[in-house]
C-alpha cells in the first residue's frame, strides 16, 4: 500500500471511530447528522457516512468518498444524505484547516441553538470556547446549495458554529481536535440547559473569562491528539470494537 492509501486508511479508521463514539455518547440522531474528513490530496475529496446506517454500525470500509460537487468517487452504491453534503462540502471547500467537520442534532445543543443569546460563558468548559463560536441563521433543511456561501461567511475563521434552531458544528485540523471541540461544545450546552432549570445564573466577569482564554491557548491540539483521542479509542475498543474493518 502506498503512503497516500495508508493515510486514507488511517483516516477511515479514525472517522469510523468518531461515528461510533458519537453513538456511545448518545449524540446521534437515528441515521441523520454527519461527520466528514478530508482525504489527503489536492482534490478536496472527503469521506462521509452512507445514508441509512446507524452510527454504531459504521466501519472504515463503509464510509463513502465524495467530491466537493457531490459526486461519489467509488462505486459503493451507498446513498449520501444531500443535506449533509451541503454543509460539509461548504466547510471543506472554504477552509484548508477543516480536516474534519462534525455536525450534531443533540437535544441540549439544539435547545441552546434556539435561545436568543446562544451559548453563555457560564462555566469553565464554555469559557474554553470563548472567541471560537460563530452563528448561522436557520434557512430550512440544508438542501439549497446557495446557502453554502452564507454559512461559510458566518463561520469565518472560527472553529465552532451554532446553527440557529438546528444544531451544533465543529471543525478541526484533525479528527481528534474536532471531536474534542464538539465535546466541549456539547458539554457546555448541557450545563447551560441544566443551570437554567434552577435559580438565577451567575456568569463570571470578563476578566476571568479572558484569563481562561489565555490559559488554554495552544493546549487543545496537543491534548486532543496525544491524550484524549487515544483514550477514547481505548474505550471504544472495549465497548464497541470492529470499527476498523
């Protein structure tokens, strides 16, 4: 196997692991929502789930390779959700650093996306994301390719997006980074929904928020690759092996 194929195979394994981990964390939505990863090479092809498989069924070999214009590169015969293609092709096409894109419809994530003020700096985890979050207004089911330009404009250079009345999105230079980021976002949303159910909210002052931003600067990439992702894959190997097939 040449180096390019070896890199794609490892990418497929990690992406399949990410799908199964999403299911393990109960962040999946039946057969809907998507995680994608760009394949090495100048073509900007990317891998995405076949439409119809549950996330805990995904394997490395079942992933579908598509181009930025939605054409399947292989002859797998698998379907691709057109809404998933719209969102993921937009981000992969616009951002060279978007190696992986994760989009979810969790209950807490959607709940926060429906709130006018969006994500609040209520706790340590949410403050880690300060300065990274963008917002995109709801335009209906993501089937209109013209929406891609507006989504990209709203995303800008940020790595996190809350799609209003819809869900959450993260991107990363690696699958490990994108997954760690979506974990921070989803946990922050869950804490916010829980906190709103009990009493008056206390939001730390701006000085403390800036301190947290300085403290986490430059840490997430190393931590996600070297520590978080290997630990997550060990957990998956214990609970739901076989994703590498």
